[in-house]
C-alpha cells in the first residue's frame, strides 16, 4: 500500500472546488496547529476562521450549555483586547463582518475583512481564542442572555426538531439531551461556573485541537506567513481529544410537533447514519447523493402527492455523519408511506446501478473556510492524495433497514409524550408499512439544441427591441468560474399574492431544478416590484430548453396557503421581511419582456421564446392588487403573536435607490450597530438581540433597528430605540477624514467588484432591469454597476453621512415601526 502524498497547491484548490487560478496549501505548525491558506484571486474579502474541535456534545451533562456560554464569553474581552464588544466595534469601523457558532463537535469564529486588515484581524482572533478573560460579572450577564435566548427559541421549530431527534439516540448519550443551555442547566454558583468555564477552555482550546483558515486575494505565501506567525501564539496542550461514542439507537422512528403546532407545519426526514471515518468514501457518497437529487425522485413524488421540497444532504444538522433526505409537506401517514416507499426504492436503485460522476460544484466562499477548518481541526488531512488501494463503499450503511425516520407531524388525537425541558410533543413512530412502489417518472429532459458558431463578441448589443420585448446580448465581464452561457429573463407580473405565486413557482420547478443541477446547470427564480424573473446558467446547448421549461412552470396566479412555521429568532424573521418591504419603493411602470443572453447562446431561439411569453401574458386577465403586510402604508404594524418575546423594529427607508443612498445607509448601519448593541444589551439590559442591519428591497435600501426582549414591552423598546437615535445617532456618524477613508476601504471589500460570475450576473441583471424602466433606456452597464458604486462611494463626503443621521434623528426619513406582543 502506498502512503498518501502531498498534491500541488493548484490541484488541491481544484479538488476543493475553488475557482480556476486559486491555490490551496495546508501545514501543521510545531505547536500542533493545523493551518490552511487559500489564495482566490477574484475574492474581494479576506475570510479568517478559527475552529476548535469541541462542541456541545463534549460538555459535561451536569452543565449543559457550557460550550455555548464559552462561545459568548470569547467576545467579552481578552488579555490583549480587554474591553467587552471591542472586536465588534473594530470590525464595524472597517466595514467587516463577524460571527460565531457552536455545533455538536466544533466551535468557530469567522471574520470577513479587507485584505489590509487581515494581519490585525488574525491577531485579535488568536488572542480571543487563546486568552479570553472570564470576568464573573460579564459571565453572569451572558448567562441571563443565554437564558432569554433559550426561552425565545422555544417558539422556533428547529429547537424542537433537535429535541425530538434526541429520542432516536441511545440512552445516556449526550445527543439525547438539549444543549442550548439556560439558567437551570448552567451552574448557579458564579465562581464555580467561571472555574468550570476556565477548565473547559484549558482542556480543549489548545493548538492540537484547533485550525486557522484564511481565504482571500492575498498571495498564498503572505497568507501562510500570517497564519504561521500568529498561529504560533496558540498554546500547545497534552489533553487527548474526546472519545465520541456512537450516538444512534436501533433503527426506528419518532413523530413530533411543537407545543403550539400551526396548520401546514409538517416534514419528513429519512436518516441513514454513517461511520465517522468516511473520507475514503467521499466521492462515492457524493455520487449517491447526486443520484437521489437528479430530479427523478422529485418528479415521481410530485406526480403522486403534494411535494414542496426535497433536499438530500451529507451534512444534516444535529446528526453527525449521515445521509439524510428532508421532504415537505408530510401532512398524514399516507403521505409518509408514499415518501418512505419511493425514497427507499430510489436508494436501492442508486446502490445497484453505476453512479455518474456528479458535476463539480463551485465552492461557497463564505461557507468553505469554516467547513474546511472543521475538518482540519478534527485531524483530517485534506490536501493529500488518496492511497491507491481500493476501498469497498459502505453500502450496508445505506440499506433500507438502517433508515431512521423523523416526522414533524400535525397534532393528532394520538397519545403524545412531552419533553419537560422544551415542551416538545413526541411519540414513537414505527416506520409504516410500505405501499406498492410508485410508478417512476423520468426527470425533465433538457434537450440539446445545436448552436451556430460563437461570434466571440462580448460587447453589449440589442438585437431586438419593441413595445413587447427587449433582448440584450453580451458579456461585460467574465471571471474564472464563469459558465459557458447564461440567460436572464424578466416580465411584468401582478403584485397581488406575489409571495404565494413565487412559492408555487419554486414548487413547480423542484424536479427541473434538480435535473439541471445534475448536469451542472442552475436555475434561480424571484420577483419584486418590477415583476418576476429568472436566471439560468450552464451549458449553452441545453440553456434554451431549461429556460423554456422554467417559464412553463411559472403560475400566472396562486392563492396563499398555509406554509411551514418560520424558523429562527423573531428578530431575524423581521429583518427578512425588510427584503420584501415596499416602503418608499416606487412601483415600476409596465415593462416589456426583458432578456439578457451572455456567453455562447442562440439569440434567435431566445427571441422566439420571449415572443411566446409575451403572447401568454397578453392573453391573461389582469389580477387585482391586494396589499400584503409589507405593502401596508401604516406607520406602525402590529404582528400576530409568534412566540413569547416582545420585539420592536424601526424600519428606515433610504431616499431613493441610487448608489449614493445605498452607501449612506450601509455606512450609517456600520456607525450605529456596535453602539446600539452595547446600549440596548449591556447598559439597558433590554434584550439579547439588539442589532442594526442593512437590507435592500428591489434595490431600494433600508435599515432595521431591532430589539428582542423577554420582559420589556414593545412600547418601551420603541422608546429606547428612538432615544438612542436622538442622543447618539448624529455623534456616531461624525467621522474624521481618516475614519471615512478607512470605512470606504472596508465597504469596497464587502461590496465591490464581484467575487464570482454568479454575483456578477446578478448585479448586471438587476442594473439592466433598473435601466430598462427608464425612458428612454440608456445603454446598459456604462459604467459597470460595481464601478458606478465605487465612484459614488469615492465621492461621498463625510458631511452627507452626518446629514442623513440628522434627518433620521429628527424623523425626516420615511420610517415604519414593526411591533410584536406575545399572547
């Protein structure tokens, strides 16, 4: 047997899914720290990630939530940077982003910064990982925050899903318990809790159990130098890694629902647990997953039952290593039987037939460093070639009898048990007897259309324009990861029930989207005040077929229906609503069918398709508009009860959708966020969520100032937000020339030139749609949208930001309040 050997940096990057021209190198330092540097030339930002191979399954059973508390405590000051919240303020001043996460077996902190800030950012990251300060008063405050967060999450179906999932685990295993943590599970003796926190950090946060990963445009050698220099400061240790026992009980099933289930909330998860060491089988497992998600199973199920979603993953949340399918809705036992029968049959078919090589997926630049770091911290050597001894795929693990079932069921008259800690209703659900196999349906066929010679002309041109349609061709920019061709298509659509129509369209597209992905193609659909639209990318020969089928799936109208319960904290859901808000959003006049073809495509076929769509639209009757809550003109919206917390959010709309307005609101969010968080959470003790976030709705900018609290009524939260803006709003926006320049650099790294071709296509398409609504429409993309944004930012004086803050404090900007009061 030959030992694995290192592979070249460019080949390592290719295998990791990074774009052509990238380089990836891994090393292990003398203190045992694993490091990885990824040079991605088209990246704007430098991503820095620190990962520790410890999670909530490694904490003591009598102090559940300790790992979560430690994650919070890392942000309360360190030896080199002792002030609480100092990292948030430093990153905010530079236009960066940060976040942290604790899952079953890993804790990570990830920073997004401009390349010029990577050195100091890495120094701060290493200091908070190696030398946190556990001040008892600050820890006591964070315990209260975690307790409030836990009680808020009792309204989140995802918490109850994890609680029910524990019923499938062995008695005595940590995975059987809830590890969110709250005041009752953490030690109530503060000195003793600080001691346990210190000991947990000492035992687990040492170099042999950690990884540092960087990804960005900095040269590979510069990144490795930074990682080596700063990584050497992490302490070595001699504590062995935890021994994690097999979690799963015998195959079986569990049904569950939330304490207050809502209509339409149902799903089915089918789980095949896998052994921990699956690296040798990664390609085979990816091929099995791709076969299950090639559109055939989705088409078969949609022909028999209502099916909105079918996701296949090798990284299911809360399950360790497993292959899992999630299907929704699953409203009754008959649907569960059909799903189980079809999925088991699909699995057997996948295991019995030759598997195609799945198309290479381009890495998500935000998610890749964390995922890579988690594997490195766990001891996996990822950039070494595999040994040449064949390894038998673990087919026995994917046998029908190894499947576990987790059913989010509607409330029924059955006898349910209740988990005391979370209130989750659950019962044993033996896998139902299978029905006769469903007749298999073929996935949608993407027929090949012969193409003529490629003109090779990337200059924008408009081969067709009249009152019914406008078609543009050209490719203003082509990055290393560009697909062979792309086609964007947009058309006028009624505002009434747009969310329901888009949801129905995505349901209709499910088999087609999977069939396209299996051939390396992508389809994305959405809508806004200018109408509905799609973006399709992939091979030029099949692109017209993909778009033709996608347009055929578009429903001209749809009625609202009960959807699954929303997930996440209520404050997060409110911020999401801003993206569909119509406050200060100008309704577009009627527009023609608009198309943009780039790469090697067939403009004649695209034009014919657009004509057919225009005929279809002209034949349909207009639909009366009915305002949604996001469209209401009231200056205060009271949300229906969705949990036990109070929430207030101030929505602030920008003056218009110009680059200048977008930059001003981004800058104001940066200036206010850290101070807002500190005042609401640390000084006033109002809540555990207190943030200022920038969002866009149809390109129109807006800010959300949101506070979520378990005890303070919305009226008091509203007053606290108003007081903050009156007292600090202007002062925080008063920047010196040097401060303004630093923030400009950070913003350009965050929202400058596209990092991927998908990002470039999205920006160019939205710019074209905005320009098409003008009369007469100008020649598009002159300058390119990100160049126009950069020019607007460079010319933005600090006085303009101060003026905007003054207008906000004085109530001269268009505003709306969103309030939530629990029952």
